[in-house]
């Protein structure tokens, strides 16, 4: 969430930045400042009354020793009355703090200066394209037909076992999935990211820490009995490893990677764009996360973008990089790049990665700070990216590598798979 001090010191700047999201944030920012002022006034009044109570308490002993019993009793009554007022102010202060916190949760991150203005996907900026789009014959098939033809993925079995959006991978498709996971993790660790295995469920604090709650509550699977949430991405448990922590400035950057299944309800998703692997409720993804010094987070963002681009280059898949406009960015992001792989059979671009800088938006919720020597702890910056999400990478490979007698496997994956072709 945005820092209240930032909103106080830079109110007009915050409102202007938030306009890039096509929202008029003046009312929301003003309300946040009013709630903060109410909290501060309650605190100030409480402090003043506490000082009066301390002064009166010190007088009681002197009055008793001087034989001024009535005055001492009056002082005692005054202290009792003041303490009751303090309790009421403490309740008011706690309520104001909670109201302020809940209100700040509803304000999205302020877009970075380089984020283009725009309302939706049509206003995103293409940064570059890379890779050659293959020329397939007239008999090319979309991946959902290829998976049936070669008995690779059974969507109907997934429906039988669980429901739509939970596919069953079979034989070489299962091995290709495993190969992709191992390839991504190996490449990430070579780049300095430390691999972690993390829980696939998180508690409420973790969801609030990285911003999935309350914004994405309806999109998360909730285990009601234990009040736990199935993770929508490894970003959540990986980043929450440092919730309520103060790290040393010299230990930055902290670079993490991990593979997890991801679970998303994707409520309201339907139509031709969600066929096959295009949109699932459960899918595999390898994630990269950085905890960074604020002065270095944007160079780190560009470094992460180039790392993801290198993965796609090695897979020899045609892709493009987009800088998202304010209207298409996620709630928590200050700046996001999307990667899309071209599906020749579907003749459309498929998103396979988002790489984002959250600045201090998550760390403010997480209370994730760094300390430089003896200086006061400061909020760190957090970044994350998919490196990579598997379903649409799998779709891209199946469709772009199809030939008349099967599907070739990218050279970089053959050693991981143990085979070079599906036929």
C-alpha cells in the first residue's frame, strides 16, 4: 500500500500518478489524509492527558504528606477521570488506525513515470519483438487438437476428477512439463536466484502482505476451515519469507526463485480465448523475486526483463515485450512488462510472463525494511516475474514446433526430456 507520509508530502503528485490508471483518486487520497489526521489528533489528546495524569499523580504524595487529604483525594479523582478519557481516546485511535489501514488497502499503487497512459490492452506499448514466426502448412492444428492427436493432455479426465481448467498431462507431455520446470530453475539459479521450495497455501497475513487480499479475494481458492488460501503464484510465499524483517543493506539484492503449482478461480472467464491451455484454474509456474535497494530497483527490473527474454530466446519461440499502460496494470504494480509468445496455429499472442516493480507498495504492507549501518530502517523495494508460466509456453511449443509427422522439441530441452520429438 502507499505510504501515508508520501500521500501527505506529495498529495497532488500521488493523485496525478494514479490518474494513469483512469481513476480520480482525489477523494480517496483526501479521505486517507482525514483518517490519518483523526488518528493523530486522538494520539495527541491521549499524550496530553497522560502528561496531566502523571503530573497529578506526582502531586498526590506531596499533598498527603502535607496533610491536605481533601486535595489529595480530588487529585486522585482527577487521575481516575483522566485515565477513563485516555481509554476512550485509545479506542478512538485504534478505530481510526484500522479505518485508515482498510482504506489504504483500497488504493492501488501509483504508476511510475515511464508507464504510458491508457485504458486497456490496446494502449500498451510494444518494446520489441524477437524470434521468427514459423510458417506452418495449411494442416496446422491448435494445441488442444494436437494434445488429443498425440495423447498428451486429457482435458476431459480433468473435468471428471475435479472440473474444467484442471488438465491431466500424460506421458511425453508430463515429461515436457518437468523438463521446462528444471530448465527454468537451472537458468534462474545460474543467474544468482536461490531456489526455494515453499508452501502452496498461505495465511491471510501473507495474502495481505503481497496485495492479493483484499483486491483479489474472489479469485483465490479459500480453505474455509483453516482460513488458508491456495497460492495464485509463488510470488506470495517467496516474498512473505521476509515479512516483518529488517535486512542488511549489504545483503541486497536478495534474489529468490521457486517452482509451485498456482491456483486461480478465473471467475467469469469463458469463450474461445480460454480453450485448452490458454486459461486454467491450476497450472505450473517458476517465479523469480528480488528484494532490492530503492535506488536500484528499476535497473533490476530491466535486468529481470532481459533474463526472461533470454529464456524465450533459448526456447527459440517468437515473442514480444509490452510495457503495460496504467489502465492494464495490476493493482500492486508501479510498472509492468508483459511477455507474449506468438501462437501460429491460433494466430494470436499468448501472455507467458509479467515482470513488475512494486516499489515499496508490498514492503509497506509486509513491514519489509533494510538497514544501512546505524541508519534508520527504510522500506525495501520488491520485484517479481514469471520465469516462466508453463501452460502457454507448452501451447507455444506444441503449436510452433509442429511438423507433418509430429512435434519437435526445442534443442535446449532435449537433454531434460530424454527425447527430441513427439510422434
